[in-house]
């Protein structure tokens, strides 16, 4: 009886600590809270293994492990040849947080469809809160203390994050799950609510000027609305949003006039880049990619060391990137810092993830097929929007969602699906 009580208590504590971990990561206040939560979760899992109550099922995935093992240990080894140890040790610290978050979420979600469903339901709440904060920012021209615009009067929303690009990246990455909820919803009222949330989020990203996010979201929205459209619901949602925007423009005319000028300035700057001598954002990003490739080549493809892209950029002339030292691309940050030794395992990891999700989509039906479609789209969205923020190394939310996608992709025996050639649904796996 005591053993059962102890097991139940540990399970309840585990659920609470896991929920706290998700909470402090999705709603970032201080990085210290994330680290403390990670340590508590790791300690509890270690204790469960001591009592023979743990499971190794989520740690036996070769294509996943090969990337994270190399990612962690190669980043540590790179400190020996990195020119700046201070930049490097901070970077390695972040990578340890990435790997810890990934495996903690995998431990809780792998082959557990009920927990995966709870996670996707939580994303709906997170998505709504993110957008509500952005709406408040645009309406009040105010920002949270965590925002880089905290002391500025700007309509550009950053949500709960430091910058608008981070907000746009995170929101875009979880948007396919909201599209899934919209696609499978049979209740027209909930379908309408999901659609309004999606359209409002799209408008917010337009206001933010996150053009890379729009590149990822326009095909996603087109696919969702064409394949899973309910034109009556779409018409009602658009009418509601137009009426809402019009009523707000009448109530807050000055704010809307300023917001309009701000947005027009953001998008007209794209066409003016080729007409002026100013360096536009497109050219800045191209120059950053060139710098990353050059650093990789000059280091004989082993990379300049953890965190040292920024150091090497600051050390020389970087006017060609408008004095911005960050790479603004996760892939090319890996290229510059770690060379081919980390980039190749990362690309293998992503390729395996895409292949598994594609096969699950092919050999599934019903809601499972729809979910696998949007999970697959999520990977492609990630590959695009990971080029949005200055660096992805302090955006921990991304690793939680990547862990969810990985846990879903590896919750099925793909070999058995290929052999049986039979389509499965949620009822077959729950």
C-alpha cells in the first residue's frame, strides 16, 4: 500500500513540476526560473529511476540522440579553439538548457497520446494569451517590462517577449496546431472562434512587419482555408474583424493614424531598398549568411566555436550588416559556430523528422491524418521562421515544440506501417 501511495505521490509531483516547466518557458519572466524548473524535473526523474519507476523509451532514438549528443559535446569541445571563452561558455550554457528541455518534454510526451493532446490544447490557450497581449499593446501603445519597446510609444507589439521578431516566430511556429483545431472542429461556433484567432494573429504579424513569418504563414493559411474551408464561417469571421477594426478606428483615431503610418513605412521600405544607398533588411540578411559561410570556410569547416559568430563579427568591420552582430538564422549560426560537424547531424535529424511525419500522414486517416499534416507543416514553418530572430539560443519555447513534434513522429512504428499498408486512426493507437 505504501509503495502504491509513494508511486501516486511521485506521479502527481511529476505532473506539477512538468506543468510548471511548460508554464515558465511559454511565459518567460526570468531564465533562472526555467533553469530551476529543469533541475527539479531532472532530480525527480533521477529519483524515479532509482526506484525503478522510470522509463528509457524516449532516450532510445538514434537519429535524435546523434544530433543532441554531438550538439552538446562538440559545443563544449569548441571552447578549446574559440577565441572568446566568455561568449562560448554562455552559448554552451544555453545549449544545455535546449537539450534538457527537449528530453524532459520527450520524456513526458513520447508514445503518450493523451499527454500530446493536452499539450495541443494548452497551445490554444497560449496562442490566445499571446495575441491578447499584442492587442493590448497595439490599442494602448504600451508594452510589458520584458519588451525592448517598454519605454517607447510604438504600436509594434512584442507580446511577452523582448522583440517583435521573437513574438512572430513563436506564434508562427504554433499556428499550424491552431489550424489543426480549426480543421477538425465540427462545431461552427468553435470553428468561428479559431478562425477569428488565426486572422487576428495574421494581422498582428503584418503590423509587426515580420515578412519572413508571412512567407511561412500565407501558404499555411491558403492550404487550411482551401482544404478545410467553411465559407459561411469565413465570411462571418471577416465581417466581425472588419467591424471590430472599424469601431476601434473611430474610438482611437490618433492611434490608428500612427499605426497606419508605421505599417506603411515598414513595407514601403522593402521597395525602396534598391532605390537608395541604405542597407535594407534583405541585403543585411544576405550579408550575414555570407559571413557565416566565410567563417565556416576559414575555420576549415570545424566552426569558430560556441557563441563566437558574434565575437568575430564585433571584432571586425560589420557595417555591411548595419552594425548588427547576430546571425539572424539558426542554421547559419550552427554553420559558423560549429561547422559541418553539427550542421550535418542537425539536417539528418530534421530529414528523419520530415520523413516520419510524411509516412504517418500517408498511412493514417481521420483526425490523426489531419494532425500529422499540420505537424509536418510545422517543421517547414520552423525552417523558415528560425531565420526571424537575432538568435534562437535564448528562445526556449521552440525546443518544447520541437520535442512535441519529435515525440509525435516517433510514437509510431513506421516499419510496421509500411509492412501492413493499412491506414490507422486515433482509435487504433489510443
